[in-house]
C-alpha cells in the first residue's frame, strides 16, 4: 500500500511509480487468471485484489494532488473513476463468458493500455507539477 500522505520528495514520487507498476502487474496477473480459472468466488477475489491495488495508488495520487492544489486533480479523479467502471465491466464480462478469454482480452487490449496512457499523460504531468512546486 502506498501511503496517502503528500508526496514531498523524489522517493515519494518513486513510490508512486512503483505502485503504478504494481497495478499493471496485478492487471496482467488477473488476465492470466481469468483464462485458467472458472470459479466465481476466486475470480471475484482476484478482481477485488486488483481493484484494491489500484485504489491504493489512486488515493495516494489524489492525496498528494490535493495537498499541492494540483490543477490536474479533477481530471485525474475522472480517469480513476473510469478505470474502476471499466474494471467492473470486465468482471461482468468474465461472469457472462465462463471461459474468461473475452474478459482477459479486454484487460489486455483496453484497460491496461488506457491505464498506461493515463499514467503517461496525467500522472507524468502531476509529477512535473510536484517537482516544480518543491523547487519553489
């Protein structure tokens, strides 16, 4: 879990990067899990773990953004909500398609690339903003 305290050092920003990579790894593991498992309870638990991992990252980012009055906070929140809605939709697809192949494909083709793009644009801009604020 990433601490939900304001990010005030390079180490803290590095922790956000590590947390982002953990979410991506969790999504990839989830997609592999979906292809090999059909037990509803186990699938729901894997989605819960992945969602929790993402929420830890999102809370830490939003907390830091709030502390520094970052102008990207609202767009970041909107993006985080979209991600969670999409993850819920993938769970729905997984429960309909008992093989998990379709849901795993959605994770790999849509959810992971979207998160990468969000991270590359919004999160990187946030980090630039934090570094600028820290040097003032």
